């Protein structure tokens, strides 16, 4: 909280999206408060409750009642981590905004170092995990290959191990929330907006309690959003695949024609050519249609212009009749 004594100091906002993290929010808030107290800067701690189904909302209200620095943004349902993070960034009021996960794998003790780089001139300070913690070997290998594929398919220079643990200056926050797409990959958008960026390595800790809310399906969805939002390479690959398969089909048809002329005993009249044409051309069409469908589906999501999230309650609002929809706060007046 800012007071008359420290109102000239920059305000630090810490945004924490949470979903069913009842046992983690209290120790996380305590460690964040300790880390920020060492900086001597005023701060706000904004928890975004992304449709929790346990006691998380009650624990957050207890924290808010005990400390005026704690704010709660409660979404009307689970909109996903990327949308919850966007909600927190849009409602954060700080001169610098720090985002981290609510499972305590992102160490709050790194916050003073992030702030130090920001005050030295960096506009984005990205925390980068040295070694992954938890998960199986397949998941770790998949993550490495995903970053390599995304780097090859796009102009983004994403560092493996960089998650949503970072500090953004106010100008960077405003630029990030100005990106209006619904199928968001915030890590890629942070690189895309540019600005002066530095990286800070850290060692991830084990999750304090509970389990990860990112299922295999969620990770695959995030990976597809990242690839199709930042690259048209799949369309080009589809065209290349179509060309190569067409060449293979023509070569096979040439073989069938030659065999028909010189070795008619090797082929069944009419069968080989028809089968080759149907299978190869049909395969090309299905590949191209699938990739086009991915892009058309994202266009469909964008043109509907639905809000990325809907806020049920905001503990910082002056009245409870505040509903936030699609990056706007509309205060409802009394009905006539």
C-alpha cells in the first residue's frame, strides 16, 4: 500500500493467478511480503482466483482482511492460466508488475533481484529456470523440443525454462495487454513486444502442496496456440507436403504406366493408378484441410470478440456493483 510517506516511491504489483491452491496462498503471501519488505518499496499483492473449487477464495479473503496490500480478483469461472494472468496484468496498478505462479515453484526471494534490474534500466526482467523440477522425462524432452520447434518456426527467441515468472515495466504491461487475441501465449507475446529485456536464472523448487493444474491436454493446447499464433510455417509445410506427395504420385503413376507397357503382368489394370491417386491426393487434402482448420478456428474465436475473462468480484472496487468485461470496468448505476 502507498501512504503519504512513500507515495513518491514506485509501486510494485505482484500478480499471482491461482486455481485451487488453498494450502499454498498463505505461505506464498508471507514469503512475498518478506521479499518486498527488504526493498522498502510500497506494493500490492493481487491474487487472481481462476475458478477455484476448494477453500482458496476463503483463504484469500482472510489474507485481504489481514493486510490492505492484498487484493483479490475473482473470476466467474475457470478461464485458464493465460487469461487469468491477463486479468491480473490489466488490473495491476503498479509502476512495475511481477507475475509468478501460486505453487511456490517460483521463489519469491528472487523479487528484489528482479526489481534491481528494473531500477537499473531493464524494461522486462525474465526469470529463467536452470533445471526443471518434477515431471517425467517425456515431459522434459517435449518441452525442449517445443522450444526448438517454436524458435525454428517463428522469429521469437524463447529461452528454454522461461515461464510466466517475470517483471514488466508499466510501458511493457500496457503494450502486452494491448495485444487483443484470445488464444494467448503470453511468453511469446512478451518476446514479441520487444523492449530492453534481461534474464535472471533461478533454481525451481518442488511444489509445496497439491498437484499441477496443467494436464497433458492443457499443455498441448498451449503449444498449439503458441505455434499457430506466431507462425504460418504449418501452412507452408502443408504446401510443401502437398507438392512432394504430388511428385511421388506422378512418379508412381509413371512407374505404373511403364509397367503396363513393358511388364503388364506386374499390375492389375486400372487398380494401381486409381488407388495411388485416391490415397495420395486424399492424404494431401486432409493435411491441408486440418492446418487450414486450425487457422480458421482461431479466426472464429477472434471475430466473436468474447471477453478473455469475466470478473465476479474485485476487492479493490469502491462498490460491489462492478463488473469487468473485455478490458473495461463498467459501473452499473441504479435502475430507474
